[in-house]
C-alpha cells in the first residue's frame, strides 16, 4: 500500500510540473498539440499507477520524453513562423462584414449552430452587428463588432474618469499577505490601524481587504460559520 501511495504521488507531481511548463492555460485554450500531449501523459501515468508490476521508470521516462519534446516544439514555434503555422494552424475569418464565409466554415467543420451559440455567449444578437468573427487556433471565436454597435467609451463621451489602478489584496480569508503589503510600501502597524478604524481588532476577523493605487480600501468582514 505504501508503494502504491508513493508511486501515485510521484506521477501526480510529475504531471503537475509538466502542465505548468505548458503555461497557464485552461483546457479550452490549449492548442491541438498541447491537448494531445495532455491526453497521452494522463494515459502513460495511469498504467504504472494501476499495475504495480510495471517499473515506475516505465511511466516516468516516456512522460519526461514528451515534456522535453513539448519544450523543443515550443521553442521552434517561437523561432519559426512556418513551423508555428504547420503545428498550430492559422486563424480563420468566418464572418466578414456580417457575411458568413461558408467555405471557411466547411474547412473548419464549424456549424451555424456553433456560430450562433458563440455569438450569443458574447452578447451578440445577430450577424448584422459583426464586423469580423475569427476562429482562433485554439478553437475560441473572437468577435469584433461594427463601430456603430460597439459600447460607447468614456473617451468618446469626452469624460476623464479617474484611474484607480490594480487593487492589491492585503488580507485574504483572515491571513495577512505580507508581500503585497510590502510592495505597496505599507507595514503591519498601518494595517492594524486601518482595521481598528473599521471596528476590527485582528486580521482574522476580515474575509478580505484590498487597496488600489489611489489608496481606496475595500474591506469585507468574515461571516460566522453556520
């Protein structure tokens, strides 16, 4: 039982490292080659997990080989545009000025139902509002609206709203994030003072507290467990 536990932990950690090497992507954002790699690695890891008679290296060596190959392919796609096109493909413009390119739809085996579903998911009611709809290499549909159908921006209205900047989390679920506190040039004494002003005696009473670049603070108290 102990051997099975150790083998499983080793293979699990190896897969996690491999996925991290591929970058921070969700499953729907993977290129075809990356998705195939994930499936193969999962299959290779499952065999030594289930059959203890198979040496652990029989699972580790192929996984390391595939990860090394992936890193090499990633390097080649960065250095060579033709290789990138060969491996990842090209984006396809399937709607142009509200007109569907049926040939591109057929080439990508992309149906009208899928097109309308993607448009609805992005809040687009009809094709007449679409300037371009581009099927990306990861299968996602990018929709660019006509200028007349795009939301009005503050700049177009002649307004100049204040930029609050990126908020930093100083307290998360009762725990002080010292690194974020230091990055903003603040200290624990300042934080305790802010908590006292809001009626808290310690960070454990706060669910989260953030501060933006303008100094605006958002503080949410922690609810009592039921």
